[in-house]
């Protein structure tokens, strides 16, 4: 079957009319509705709980082996795409995809759903998959591949030159046993520390270049009578998840990418030297006396989205927040700070173990996965792989392209460009480990046991032993 070669804004136009069937209820007039603290915590917990169910195996039995996917697709001649992307990111990507699909003569139906991790497995079970699913969890892609329902992204589907500028590690995030099945089209970055830029500059603080320097900065702030860290882990049914990001960033620095991946795969246990080293660092910094408002005992009761509230005061109540780039939104920080983000918000990358050494970046992203193999769906994968995919999404959302050659002038702020540079200049992007672990662990015991440890309800030995014991046998 001859494949259409897609090039942005330069393809031959056909007379086929594009047909779009709505975007679903998640978008209201193109605006992301502001959530109250309680509502956003509830929404996060609901998503996490659904993920825990899907990653423990929702598909029924199937005789299929590895990847293969379906062929031909639906008989309506429309490329169906499902995604759970952030609403504002989705709106921008949808506009660009429709524009390029129309230019290429492809009819496309793009729909945003609330929880694709659960829905896509149900649709596959019912033999009703979309042509393409944009999935945020590699573990879900693995379930699809294990049932032979995904198409390998060979070079004739995604040309090598289209992805040659991908941030190191982002391609690997879509690989199952070394074979490419998912292609990252939108990236989020978690190895970040935010601060009140005006207060920070006035105090003369400098971004640390190593973990030791970060620990020294923590002590310096305390000796100055300040509270260094903003840290809360309460998130409803998902309480504890912010702790996992701390451990993941520290483990990949102390152990390197190889040991990090072994830990994620349970080849290195929680009760291991590298995990204990990470815990020890936390106890010496963010969990030490005087490091957070209210002390260590308050952390489990402070909502993750409220922890930084006093950081934006003229005299900050806490000075540093380790969090993902999603936090820079009026859903979590004051509107006047968002409106003046480049003047009010500063950021530095979570530092390497030692100055000048490798600094991997922790993150996540949305992975386009081909489920039905036909001429138009292959052409659509080329559109999704193009460096210009995010040109409509970038100016008005939290979108960050995984392509290092993306036009960063399109990002809405210098802050966003700095965040993107943390990833682009990294040695390797590593996917969020708890998202790769079985649901019983990554969205279960890891959260629960670390919350008990943070709250000093149990010691570290008990915590690590309990998590190891919770790992499923197969």
C-alpha cells in the first residue's frame, strides 16, 4: 500500500472535506475551568484510582502475542483519535491536526476523554479501538502490546529524520522490550524547583549546582530564620504521590539511569542502598526540623496544591517548591502571579548528585499509539511526529514539545522556555517510575507506605519492607 508523505503546509491539497465530531464535555468555551483546591484534589485522586485499576490488568484473555494491531480500520474512512491530554493543550493540538489533516485530504475525528487509560482497554476488549490513542501511561501501552493490539512504529510509519531531534530518552518512553510502539507528542517536566523570584533575588540566593549545595542552601535559609521548603502530599485517595517524585529524582541521580530502570522493574528492591540513600537525603533536607511550615508532622495533611500558597507573599512563608511544570497555573497559584509569571516565578532544575555530572530529568508525557494500520492512520502518525505539531498549542497552554528543535519563541513565557531547556539540555529523560510500576505499587503501596513514613507512623525499615512485599508475583 502506498503511503502518503506528509509535510507541514506543503502537501498537495485534496478535495476531501474534513469532518469533526466535537471535543467532548471537558472543554467549556475553550477555557479550562478553574478548580478549587478540594475539587482539583478530588479530580487527581479519581484519575489515580482509575489508573490503579487499569494497570493491574483490565483486558480479558486474548490469543495474540506481541504487537501487531488491526488493519484497515473502520469503514467510515475517518481517522479516529482519542486522547486525555490537558484541555488547553488538547485544544491547540486539535486545531493543528485538523489543519494538516485537511491539507492532506484526511478526515479526522479527534475526541478528548476523561480517562483514556481505562476507556482504551474497554474499547479494545469490545473490538472497537480508535485508529490512534494518545496514552499517558507506558504501562497501558504494554498491556495493549501484550495482547497484539498495537502497531510497531517502523521507519516507514515514522521516518527517522522526523524524530532525530527528540529529547534523549523520550523515544525510549514509548518502547516495549526495545520496540517502538508509542511516540511522545507532548512532554511534562518534573525535575524542577520553583521559587518567588523577587524575594529570591532580593535575598541573593543562587541556584544550587549539586545535591550537596541544595542541602547547604536549605541550612542557610534556616539559619537566616526562613522556612526553606513548601511541601504537602495530601491528595485525597492519591495522598502521597508527591513523595514518589522526590524518590525518583534522587534515585536516578544516586544510581544513574540503569539502576533507576532496574528499580522501576523490581530488579532493585525498595529495601536497597540507593533507595535508603534517597530517604536519608530527604530526612536531612525537606523532612528535617524547621524545613517546612508546621514541621514534618503537617506534610501529610497539607494539600499538594496549597503547599506553596505562602511562597508568593512579599515575605515568603516557604521558599522552594519541588513540583512539575503543571503547577504554574491559576488552578494552583494566584492569578496575579500567573499574569506576571516572568517577574514573579523563578525555576531551576533539580541539581545533579555532584556539580558537573549527569543530570537526568524526570517527567511524563502523552504517547501516540497506532492501533489500526491503514494508509490514512499512517499518514496521521507522520503529522503527529512532526516538530511543528505544537505550534498552535504552545502559545496558550502548558504544552512542551519533546522536539529539541521546536520553535521555543512560541512558548508563552521565558519561564516556560527555561522549563523546556531543563529537559532539552538534560543527559536523559526518564519516565515517572511510579507510573511504570504495577498499580498495586506505583499507585498503591508506594503512596500509602511513604505517607506513613513521612508522618512518622512507622520507620523506614517497615516502609521499604511493606512496599517490597506488595509487589505482585507476576
